[in-house]
C-alpha cells in the first residue's frame, strides 16, 4: 500500500501486550477487528467439547489474522491466543471500515491477503491427499522455519515450543507416527530435538524430502 495508507492503518491500531496463553478471541465471538503480530507469535486453534485443543497454525511477526470476521461480520470460527508472551496490534472493525473508505487501495490489499490464504489452503489440501506423513512433516517444519527460524552455528532453530502432539495436529497425523519420524531424522543427523524445540541440522535434506 502507499506509505500514507500504511501510516494511517498502523496509527489506528491499539498495541496490546499479552501473557503466554492469553486469549485474543474464541470461536463464536462477535467480530471485533483484525490483528497484526508485532513480537513473538499467536496460535490459532479449535477446542473440542471435551476441552481438547487442536492447534491449526501459528502467526509470527508481521502477520495479519482475524480479518475474515472483520470483513463479513460473522462470528469467529477459531480460537486465537498468544503462544508465549506476545505483542499485537488490534485494528477494530469500525476503524477498518473507515480506512477502506479513506484508502480504497486497502480493499485490494485485503483481497490479495485472502487470495494468499486460499492458495495456501488449496496447496495444503493437495499435500494432505498426495504426500506421505514424512513429506508433510518436512514441509511443515520448513514453513515454520521461514517465520520462526533463527540461524545458529549448528543449524536453523525454530523459536517455537513444538511438542510432538502439536506437530501431529499440524500435519493431521498421530503423535506416535511423528515420534518415529523425528527419531529417524535425529539418528540420521537431519534434525536435533530437545524438550519440544526443533533444530534443523540438514535443511537441504528436509527440502529434498518435501519435494520428493
């Protein structure tokens, strides 16, 4: 967007500092705007009637989310919480409406964002139907590394706590299956893991696995 539109967009937002696990919104809540991650990360999930949380995705610094309900006015369809301590920018629905009138280019930007979301969804559907569990896990770790990877002397460290149960939810697999793959990769020197933290030791091998 033009710089003036960006400045007005950010100036309307309210900065919020969140504690680990603090809720931003829950499924069924009335739409109250959209959010941008400024620091750390937010996680989007669903919670079953028995209280079991299923993690769907993570959003890192620079990512916008929650725009669907802000646009169509319908209730939230997911839960969103701070993954660890996080800082977000909250833009209310009324401010968003005002800005789209003031800057028509914003509507185009939101359309591009939705097109990107749809494209990623279609790719994910194809991945789930055509790829093995090992390929899906390789793809997911590489995607997380794009937003949350930090280079170290040994490899690329993903700055998220990712228990095997969470990884299984992210790729539609069982925890036992994920455990077997991670142990195999660790023995081969592809990754390192400790207390839910993943270190990519051989990124090229993971990329080859994902492409195969």
